[in-house]
């Protein structure tokens, strides 16, 4: 069985389907480029800038063709009239989908397997072939992409016996997985981002200095300044506030007794 090697459209479709942030796309490209011709087609492994430009060109094609995320029609990954490379032409959607699954297992080193129900996938992918033809194409695409199937108990499952109507664990073949370097790619990328942010924070503190923390007032209460210098009460007349301000501070007004200014 021929071993499939990925191209720039496969990588671009993975970015779209799994919603890889645009600021991480180049890092993902660099990772798969470093894996070399065991993953990528030989012409794409010679120059990183050329590979990057090819992926960006395919990203535009997918966007223009309506393939923008996991809810998009999987048939939009391919151009009109494009020939299937592994499966029969009537199962080209199965080929496109399984390429995405394989790339996800390659990029996700901490993901041991993905659960799939091949019987249900037949209808979700819009395939209208006979069940015998579909089962044969499932077997071919699994072998070509170097994938293996296990049952829910972790035992190896032979797809040559047929496709069961139950979840199977799909994983990379052990010999293929062992040849991949830097399996913790996402974790190392996260650590690099955190180191960069810490370095940027340190440089900012040297330039601008530390910013003092603001003192927070008690929840639901006013600040101490507002209690010491209260403003005029809403609705009070100017004459009332003015007369109150003119009263000597050493005179204590008895409760209920009129002030001198109000006596007649």
C-alpha cells in the first residue's frame, strides 16, 4: 500500500478545520517542516519560505471555496474535478476527513487516540457508495495514513473483517509515532510564549517602573474623602446652605430651638 505524504493544502485545511489561531500558524508550519519528507512532500521541504507561501495560498483557496471551520462541508477541501489519491473517487470525502484526523494526531503529542464511528461517518460525510466499497476504502485510507484501530478495551481491531457500528480508537502506528520528534510541541510552544511575556514584562518595568496599586474602598461604601467633605444635599436651597455655613462653629444649636437668625 502506498504511504501518503501531506501537501500544503492538507496543512491549510487542518488550520481551518481545527481553528488554529493565525498568530500560531507559522509555528505549526515550522514544526511540520522540521519533520521533513517523512510527513511532507519533498518539494515543500527544501525551503521554509516557499512552504509557508504555499500554505498561505491554500488558505485563501479554502476560504474562497467556503471551507472555514469544522461546520463547513468537507467536500469544500477539494477543487471541482480533483481526483482522489488513496480512496475511490466516490469516497474522496472520507480521504479528506481522515487526513485531518491524522494531522491532528501528529500535531497533538499528548493525544493518544481519537474515537471514531466509521459506520456513522458514512452518512455524515455524504457518501452514497455500497457498504462493501466503503469498508474497503476505510481499510485503504487507514493503511496509507499509517493509522491503526483499537476497540474500546484497547485491543487491536482488524478492519479487514468489516467496520463495526461502534466507537473505535484511532491512533498513529507505533513505528510511525516513534519517528516523530518533539511530540510535546504545543507544550513547548506555550512555554516559549510565557517566557517571552515574562521578558517583555521585565523590560517594561525597567523603562516605566512599577505602577502603585490603587487603594480600594470597602465594598458598597464611599471613600474616606467623600465622608470627610460631603457636598450639598440634593434639593437643598442655596440660602439654607449659606446660613449653615455662616453659623459659628463654637455654638451648639439645641434640638428644636430656633437659631438667632430665625427669631422674630
